[in-house]
């Protein structure tokens, strides 16, 4: 989200530069203007669109790899253990004798996979 501000500043500054009146024969040519537009699009793509696509791809991978016994956190902040995985939902055990069914999209993260990677890195 911090990139939205920078992208907005870049866009405003470039449009302001093009909007100024230029004396005849001393202005930017149409080739330079198109070049600047291409550069702006590339900046926006690499600062905003590409990171979002990577996050979405990682999330889809996490959801598809969810299996029985994984510890998860829902978007509501509820911790639990996956009991059964269905097509569009999972059964999550949140307490003794308490099992809820939530959509796969409502799972914000799989906790035990992060703990394993932290232990491998020596963080814990």
C-alpha cells in the first residue's frame, strides 16, 4: 500500500510536466511523451501490480496445500486445527468438542508451517 502514494506522486508530477505550456519548437515531442508513459506504466507495474500478484499466488498455494492437522488462523483471529478439508471449506477444531466449518478463503494463515520454517532458520 505504501507504493500507492509514490505512484500517485509520480503520475501527478509527470502530468503536471506535460500540462505546462511549451514554446513552439521547444516542447517535448510525441515520441518522448509516449516513452514517458511507457516508463510510468513499468514503474506502476513493478511497484504495485507485480507484488500483489505474488501475494495472491502464495495465498492460493497455501490454501490448496492445507491438510488435516495443520494449525490455522482465520481472518477473524480464531486459532484452530484443521480436521477435515472439503472442496470449498474446512472443518476447524477451535476447542475441545467445538468444531466449526469455515470457507477456505477465511483462513488467513497456516501457523505450523511458519513455525517449522522459523525453526529451520534458527529464529526460535
